C-alpha cells in the first residue's frame, strides 16, 4: 500500500513489544541480540533453578512454578513484589527471583517479559515513553476483552497523550 500505510505496525502485543525491545534494548540493559525463551526453555531453566535451590520437583513442579511466574508478569509483578500467601507461593517467589537472575545473566527474556519489561522501561524512562507515544499516535486493539493487566498498562501509557485509542 503506498503512502503512510507503509509505516503501520500490525502484530500481537508480544510481537510488537519484541520489535520495540530490539530497537530500544539499551533501555532495559539487554544486548540487541537478546534471546527469547519459549515455554520449553522457561520450564527447563526453572527445573535447573529448582535443582540448584534443592527444591523437590516432585512436590513443586516446574510447570507449576512457570504458571506462577507468568501470572505475576501478566499482573506487572516482579520477583521483589511477589506476595507469597501459602507454601507454594513462598517457593514460587524464591524460584522467580533466582530464575530472573539467570535469565538476566543470559541476556534473555521469556515470553512474559516481552510486554512486562517494556512497560517497566517506559515507567522508568520518560524519554523512551515519549518516543513510543510519538511513534504510535493511533492505536487499535482487537480482542480487547482478553487484555491482561500489563497489556492494558502498555496501551494506557501509549495513549495517555493523544487518547487515540480504538478497541474491538
């Protein structure tokens, strides 16, 4: 399509955020060539973290820990803010903290980080936030009823200056 349409971005939250993180990798302290872990990579690393912490994976499954970590990231909660309300939560908090250290050391992100880390960076870096707000003057979100907390925060920050938001 000729003209301004060539500058349109269309993608999922995760794809758009991954593209933005590659372009603004320095804002979150990553190399431009950071790795994105899929679910299998995440569970494998969680299992290694649990072994290092001497946590029995027959009592606390890596899949269960991944669920808690991903749920926290969807709510915009880092390991330091993670509230442990029961024994599983206490283990998940410990695993989450150690897992994040290993992910950072590998200059990697997991799927949940793609939006979470960009939102964190925008909250800390007003220049980055302003650049993204200027870049995305009009925003359309399809399937808005399925948006989670951190996705909503991302959309809200993008649109807080121009208010040009359409949701379906």
